C-alpha cells in the first residue's frame, strides 16, 4: 500500500482528537502540554479504520488518542482488543454505524474536511476556556 500523505485537515483533526482525549485511551498516560498548552505531546491520533477510508478519515468516533506504544499494539497486533474498546466506547449501535460509515463511499473534500476539523478544534478550545473561567471565577 502506498504511504498516505498527511494533509492540513489531518494535522488539525489530529490536534482535535488528542486534545479531546488528553491521554492515551489504552494505558491512560497523560499527554504533555505543547507550546499552546494543549495536552497532546506524546500522543498520536489513532484511526480505528485507517485513513485510506474517506468516510471515516475525519470522523471523531473513528479516532482516539494513543501513545506510541499502545498505537503499535492496538494498531497492528491486538485488533480484537481495539475492537472491544470501540464497542464499549461507542456502544453496539454506535459501532455498527461507524462500520456503515466506513463502508459508505465519500468523495475526498480537503477544504470541507479542514473547515470541519478546525471547527471541532475551535469548539473544544472554547469549552476549555469557558471551563477554566468557571473554575477560577
Ligand atoms: Zn498508551
């Protein structure tokens, strides 16, 4: 399989997923703050269904933050454990919907994927700011 190029939308979406989770969803290791204070350093954005599938490439329910070691384990060696996690996280029906979404053809649209990923990230950052204001007020 040829290498899959990382697009601007992927980089933004990855930031969103890692900031949303803030820790490895397998071993619970926390992400270290990056230059903007987001707890994402040391975490990777793992796609349950790989990035080749445009239907789920930028789907928040398809992706979780994992540390490098756990990404290696769930990404290649222990797919069954990864699948079980996804089912417990999304529920049986949520997982079925994700499978359908992955099997549904979706045209590549880099501009919309970037806009959507940016909106998800901006929304998350706004929630973090609002939460910080509440606990420091
Ligand atoms: Zn881990």
